């Protein structure tokens, strides 16, 4: 699938697809509805502010609010001491 191609969007849903992880940028490659892209971004950003550690699973399931079938599942871990600063 062409990452820049439009994804089908059922009424009331904005959809995105996680295609791969870009190792050079340490970032997921996401395509789809521009209105939905901030959702996984906000979820990932939220992990950076966790002070007690945690784990975030982003993977498709039927009726998922923003991921389409075929999206790459990812798991993000936050260190118990907080995320490293750069």
C-alpha cells in the first residue's frame, strides 16, 4: 500500500495506519487522515511525561477508534525513573 494513499474512513471515524518504524529517526511512519494523526502522537507524547513508568500498546482490533487493519502493532515502555532528556 502506498503510505500517502487515502484510507477508507467509516462515518464518524478518522483512520491512520502505522506502516513501519523508522530506525534512523526512532519514529513510527504513520499515514492516513490528517485529523487522526495527532491521536497516536498524543498517546506517545503522554508516555514522555509519565514519572512512574508504564507501557503503551498501540495495535489494531475490530472497532479500533483510529487504527486500520494491517497497522504495525507497537509497544512503548516508559522507564520507572521517567524518560531520558535530550
